[in-house]
């Protein structure tokens, strides 16, 4: 597959127009060749992921998080912020990012999160339409919903709110969704599943009576990699795709 064809394929999956204004998505590092045969998928392009891509002979690394949000004045192999980019450049490997556009896209991060507990009647979460809101097939207590999310995401789930609160309507936003608590509440959610929130946002949710379930930034976004892998493999069978084996959650629990 030619590089332009791959970029067009990703545009169909996660259109750039869906990305928020602050974001930096699309082809961030151009490979030194145009034929794409191997693509490695990851949440982040860390040094370990870049090395894995080089050893596997990847032509392109596709990540959820972009390597670059702000201007870079230098690139160095020993730099914690640009070392991965240096490895890719040295090996002629490109980097493509689909971030908030993949959050918002049909079949993206938040649709995948909704599918896990089987939410029905799912709608976009206004006003940015990145998150989702839907109903559980069977209402359950907040404690049970939190435990369910932890199992489904292989995460340590934490919740805020009354444990006996009955949860039926659920809002979801993978990653850092603490800033959208007001929108989850306005949508009529009984509980809000996201990755992380600040202390004052957790208190805000509790005061509102909105059950808050936190399962980790990494854990609530990495779930999209399998569905993205399946879609890419189905729509471009002449390319070999792989999900990184070296990426691990940055936070470990003792």
C-alpha cells in the first residue's frame, strides 16, 4: 500500500475534522519511502515502541497519542521527549497519530468503551461529541459497576459516590475526562466512567451525586488498539499489522 493510501484509510476511520483544536494528528513523521508493508500500533510512541518498530522492520508506527504537541527545537537520541522520534528517523520509519479524532470517531475509543459493558441507546456526549452516554442493559449498584469496569479493562477501578446508588445511564470518556463532569451530569448520567480526574473534580462529582468511576488513562484508551487492528487488517489485507508487545501501563501498583 502506498503511504497516501494509508493516510486516506486512516482519514476514513478517524477524520481529522473530528480532532479538537489543540490536537496534533495525522502524519507527524514521514517515512523515507512510500510503500507501506508493516504497521505497528501503540498507545504512545515511547523509546521502547520505537525500538520494537525498528527491530520488526515496520514502515510506520500508528499511535493514539501524538509525539509532538508543542514546538521542538532539537531532536536527540538521549532526550526523553524526542528520543523515540530520533530512533524512527534513523530507521526511516514514519509516525501517524489519531488522537481526539479517534476518541470521537464511530468505532473509536469511546464506542469501544461503550461496547464492553454492553451499553445501549448510545449517543454522543455534548458539546464536543467525543464522549458517549448510554444505558446499561440491567441497572446495578455503583460498587458493582465499578468492579465490572475494572474486570473488563483489566484495571484497578476506583469510584467516588454512594456505593449503593443504582446506575442505569452511564457517560464514558476514555483518558483524562475529569473536565467533562458537568457534561456527564447534564446528560442525565448516573455514573461517569473515565480514566483520571483531579481531586477537585472528584469532589465536584460527589457533591453533584454523580457516581464517578476511574480506571486509568492508559487502560481506558488502550482498548481501542484491538478494534483498530481488526478494522485496518480487514480494509487493507496487503499490509501486516501488529499491536506492540512492549508497551506497558506507565503506572504500576504495589
